C-alpha cells in the first residue's frame, strides 16, 4: 500500500465505501505505548513529607545522602535532621532545606501539592493554564498558582534555553502577540446578514485621498508605538513581536528536531538573526537551513553551508531543502497563545516561548521524566529574579529581546487599584 492506506468496508446498509487511514507517526506510537505513562498525580498524594524531600533531593543533587550546601557550595554528607527535614552544613554550620536558594524558596504550598502541580503542568501538550491548576489542586489563591508556573518558566529560561547548537540547524521567525483580540470582542464585521458587504466611508474616497488617509494613519500608528515591517513596510501593533526558533535536526528519519533555542525580536531583520545565531549556534561548524527571507542573506555566509527553501513555491525543495521543524515550533507556539494562554503579555513572551520549546524537545518523554527535568531546572538556577515578591509589586522592568533588551512597564494595575480587570479596564492576561 501507499503511505495512505485505503481500506474497503461495508456499512450496515450493504453499500461499499472506502475509508482512508493515515499511518501512525512515531510520536503517536510513543504516546500510545506503555512507556508514555510512568507516574500519576495520585502517586504524589500518597507520598510523605520525607519521601517528597528525598525525591526532590535526588532530582536536584542526584543523591539524598551526599548533597550540596547552597550557602557555601560544600558537597558532603551533611547533618540531617529528621524532625526539621533539613540539613546542617558541616563546613559553614548553616541550615538548609531542599528548596533553599531555589525559585521555590519560602514556599507555602505543601510539597505533595507542589510536585503534583509540576506534574500536571508537564502533562500539557501546548500549555497548562494557572487557573486550571488552581481548580484541579484546590489552591486557594490564583496568584499562588500563577507565580508557581511563572517560576517554572523562569527555571527553563535560565536552565534550559542556554548553550550552543551545532550540526544542521534551522531558523525561522513567526509573528506573535499584538493580535488585538480585546478590541475585536463584541465588534461584529461590517457585513449584513445576507452576506453582502455594506458600504463603508472609504468607498467614497478617491485613490489620491485614500493614499493620503493611509499615510496619516500610518504615521499615527508609528507615533503610538507601532513597528514598521522591514520587508513589506506594514506597521505592526505596538505589542507585535517575532518569535524566533532555532532547532537542531536529529538526522534520523521520523525523529524530527532534537534541541530548540528561542528568542524574541521586534522584527525579522538581519540584526536579530545575527544576534540569535551568535548566542545559540556554533557557527563555524554548522549548516544553516532557512527560508529565502532577507534576514538570513548576511548570516548564511558565515556558515559552512546555507540551505534555503522558497516557501512561495514549495514546502520542500527538490534536494530536500526545508525548515519544517522550525515551522512546527511556530504552529505549537500559536496554539499555546491562541488556545491556552489567550493574551500573552509581550514582556513575558520569551518565557512562554521557552516553555513551548521545552515541550517540543520533550514530546517523546513520559510526564514523570518531563516534570523531573523541569523541576531540576527550577531547583538549580538560584532564587527567582523575576517573580520573587511579584504580588507585592516587585515586577520585571525590562523585556527580553534580541539584539538588546528594552525597558518595559510593570504588569498589572497601579498601586491602590483593584486587580480585577473588569474594574480597572485592564485586558485579561
């Protein structure tokens, strides 16, 4: 049979029909296997506090007996207190727990609920909303669940989205954020119920008047913070960003990409592409695969080979040229933004894109192994820099961008105003 198998069958009426069945991909075969399930939320509920500490210690240090003091970095069999569930350092004499000097420092959630939340967060294909976690685990405050998943993203940002890639590397950028969904809600299109377009004011304008009007509108959009597309000259909304994906191919048929790095840029320009390549790619010994965008014309000359595909003509070139793995990342990121998180703030777009990259790279791992990796990153990047004291007004005041960060306003309502969006007019996050 061909790649699409045709199977004949007879329904109850006796008439012969043809059903088309597509072969299962390697990813779907894994998710239907026994190896795709290794742990459940129920397992964490049965754990004692000591078992939770032992599990987290093995994930953080690889051992429960020989651990590292987070204060003086001494690795030894420190004094263990079974009553306090803490260690006392043999070198500096300070006491520490399994969450000391981590993003979970000064936590209030029980360890069982914390591990269950991380496990559920790792199970999501495109993402896991904090509000849903709150409902499933009976977490009293929304801010608790929101800062928890935000700290997990921060752990990935500093512990996962780092390091150089080499080999055959794909690059691609995709539009994100700035969808202006809140402006479109409740505003119907200018069409009648019979499908005939109603007359608009611009229809009475001459071609010259229409050009002049568009010119003034464009200048107003730029003054309001809009960004000019360097390729086509259109003006993007002020919140529009480009999510860049850098993916290393596995080289094995059906295995897709192995490792992903992400970055955010204001546009798809050569400056952003060069900055990202210098940060995440071992350029001299790598091969670059991209589309024919102008952003890669200068960058491609620095690689051993630059393979391009013209997407206006085909998805894959005659010799197998493509950047489909980078394109698939863009599709997953779009599903996360439109279908799960709905209104991603541009200042934290890099955090959400890193989460998408993490899910892409762990798509063939069981939830237990995936949650362990996320937990390892969160336990080994130090105290939270961006979310410690978030509910008390300590917010990140810059946006992670390439080639350079830019200042950003604090999130949420001003001090003294209600945090409910309906009251202060703030669009939902």
